[in-house]
C-alpha cells in the first residue's frame, strides 16, 4: 500500500488522502515519462516491438547494435592490460559480510551468506561482473539448489551481454532462436546492473568501450600504415626493363625473376620509360610511434582516469604520482557497483527464503580504504607517552597486531619512601604535567636565546643602552628551536585531551 505525508505531517494511506484533509489534492502516483508505448520520442515507436533499442551511437552506427564490435576492442593489448589491472585492483581487496543489525538471526544470515560467497568463488564472479563497466551492463544467473531446508547457490554464471535485451518496462529479456526479441524471465532468477549512462532511460548503460572505440580504431589503422611504411622503405624495390617489342610471355618471365629476388616487391617497365622513387625528406617512424603512444595514453586515460603507464607496481592503477588517489575513486566505485547490486538482489532473496522477510539482510562490501599509516600512529603514541599516557593492550592489539604483551614493570618502593617532589608531581593533573614538561624541555633552548640579553645587561652602562641594545639583538635571535618545541607541546596537549575523552567514553558502562 502506498502512503502519503500530508502538510500537517500526518502519514496516511494514499487512497484515503482525499478524506483525511479536505481541500488537499491527491498526488499522481503513476510514472508518466516512461519508455513504453512510444512515449520516449528519442527512441521512436515500432508497433509490436517488445524490446528497447540501444542508444549508444557508436554501437548502433559502427556495429549495427551487435556487441561483437566491442569484443574486438577488448582484444587490443593496451585495453587488455589496463582493464585487467583495473579489475584486479578491485578483486585483490578483501571483502567482508556485514550483518543487517545486531539481532542473532541477522548474524546467522550473515554467516550463511559468507559460506555462499565462498562456495561460488566470489572473487571470480566479481571479476567477470566487472566487465559490465566495459560493455555498459552485466548479467549473472545464480543456479539455485536445495540443501536440507535451505535454498543455496551452486554457482553464479556470468552471461554474455549480447544474449540479452531490455523490454519497454526495463525488464531483462533473453534472446533465443525461438524468441529473437527476447523471452520473459522468471522473477528472482537473474542478477544484473547497468552503469555509465547519464539517465535512467537507458537500461543498457554506456560502457568504457564506447569511449575506447576511436582510440583503438586509430591505433589499429596507424599500425597498418606503419607496417606498410616498413615494408616499402625497409628494403629496395627491384626494377627491370623490357624492349617495346617484348611479348607477353617475356614480360611474365622478367617479372617472375624480379619476384624471386625481391619477395613480391618487383616492378617491370617498358624500355625507355623512367620511374623514380620519391622519398620523404623526414623520417616517418617517429610519427607512427607518436600516434601509437598517444592512442595508448588515451586508452589508459579512459580506463584508469589518467594516462599513467600500466607497466607499474601490481595493484596500482598506473605509474603516476596521482595514481593512488585515482585508484581509490575508481576501485571503490567499481566495488560498490557490484556489491550494491548483489545486496539488493541475491543477498536479499537468500535471506527472505531462508530466514524470513523480517530478518535484516546482510551486505557484502569490499575493504577499499587504505590502512592507517603505522608510523604515524607510533609517533602519536610516542608523543602521548611523553606526557604520561599509554595505549591499552587492547588498543595495541587492534592497531599493531596480536603479537604484543605488556613488558614487566620494575617493583616500586612504598609511597611513603618516595621523595616529596615525586609525590607532589604524581598528584598533578595533566595540564600541570604538560606545562612542567614544556618548561623542562625548553629550559636549555630559552637559555641560549637569552644569552645575548645577559651579556648586554652586564656590559651596559645605563637603561637607555639596554633599551637600544635589545632593539639591535632582537632580530638576530634564533627562535626556530623554541617554536618546534612549542609546536610539539601543543600537539601533545591536543592528543592527550582527545585520548582522555576517548578513554572516558570507553570506560563508561554499556
């Protein structure tokens, strides 16, 4: 049942809105700008056509709507290299299954989904489904089975895109020999997603292949002309002459002799006719290599987001300094695309079938974020230790790993045996200890800074002379060391405050 929120904040069923608030018009709950029945003027209307036509101009204009034109692009060496790198950057990330909530049944559903992902080789499935970013959409078919009282997956088969089409209602349809326009598919049987399009009227999406077509086309033709250039100018062309009275058989024998020594690159001309080869004043090799390199850079830019070389460290998208940032953007988007569509379909179906519709379905996600720099964490902990704070063993285990234990502590004398200054120091609060620590660390530095002032005071004969001397020596005073100590003290104070607040929160009873 549909519900509508009234102006006074009351939420009521849509079919009773006319009676709930007099004078309020009932909203139109229908979809108006649909693609069915010829309402989409950008597609036209074909009577009785049960499928939508793609709107990819290159796919239609250059390939007649057949995705085999994009399969040819996937054969390019640069496309294969960088797109594989992009997919592996996603698959190499660990994944985790998160329960829908804290309920015990939700936790059981999460464990069950984890087992299913392991059984179907989730990394393999993810790698194949990521080809949806290349073609514009991807389709996977889970093969259901019954194991005891539960519905399980035997496998997830990723299908070829050109076997499918979409109906006017955006429903997925399978093309077969008996149903070339596509047959209707049963519910909860296929998992699909689309990407790349700039609107919701294009269920086919718009894949990377759309933008890769022309760079690959120019590169392929450039290589063809490059090979022709190498063949033409890489070896001399043999030439023979024959008299004007020579018969056809004689000409044929002369041509055969030339071909025997020149690998089909010989020519024959009548005696008295002159042919000259006009050589280019420049070297053509550099131009062909520049075209080749530029097209490869364009391919990398389309797939990776930048033109960095693919011949770099595995797991990094390209060799440029900015590759790390691009990697996080692209990898997270690709990972979320696959995981989100899976969570909304297969994960939801398995949960409802096996645990009931009232159980919050679990979700699978890739761990894309970079781990925190341990060196930075160690430096922070060291600064906190200087002012009397140390992390708990649980915190050390969470951050640095489980192979740590508390070091033995030397026995301390009784409290009464402590000197008075230490007893007094232990009773100080954190701000006082921070101030004392700053005073101790800065004592030597401040002393060096004030040494010229001391000498001036001792040697001056009057207050006016001290006043004028201070104005002279002040610009030459070196305050860099003191500024560094003060900066560290300020940072330590901030960290100590945050650590104390966090410790207070963690110690509160739950």
